[in-house]
């Protein structure tokens, strides 16, 4: 496992909590708009957020294969057991919100 993959693995699985990984590139206009909204979005959900900046797709890359990432921006929702539940291209902030919609419902139901 390369260093970046190991660091990403440790950040995700050391917390036993649901995790959302956002794969982006800084020169991507859609990615920039997602980043601008990320702070607001992340406060609504009780999950880990991991930002993977300057992701480069490579067919042999373990991260690409493991999380089904083919282009950016791409979001991956992983449950607390390390199982990928959702993996989608994110064309705008609404798609990101839709991916996380069930997380919001869970958080609100736990606080009742």
C-alpha cells in the first residue's frame, strides 16, 4: 500500500464512524463550488469527512478500484464497518446533499 493510501485508510477506519470521502481536483470548477459549501454541509451530519485533493485516476490505483472512482468530483459514503454504501460522480452540491440525505435523518432521529 502506498503512503497516501495508508494514510487515507488510517483516517477512515480509526474512528469507527461513517465516513464520506470527497475526491476532487483544485482546478475543477465543480469541485471549487463543493469546497465552498463543504463547511456548511458537514455541520449537518455526524460523519467523518475526508477530502482527497488532486486525485488522479489510474486504472491500477488501489483507491480507484476500491471506491469505484473514475472522475472528479466523486463522493464515497462508507459505513462504520468499512463497507462502501454509495459511490457517485457529484455534478453539483444537490447531488452531494442527496447522497447524505439519510445521514441527516439518522442524526436528527438520534437527538430526539
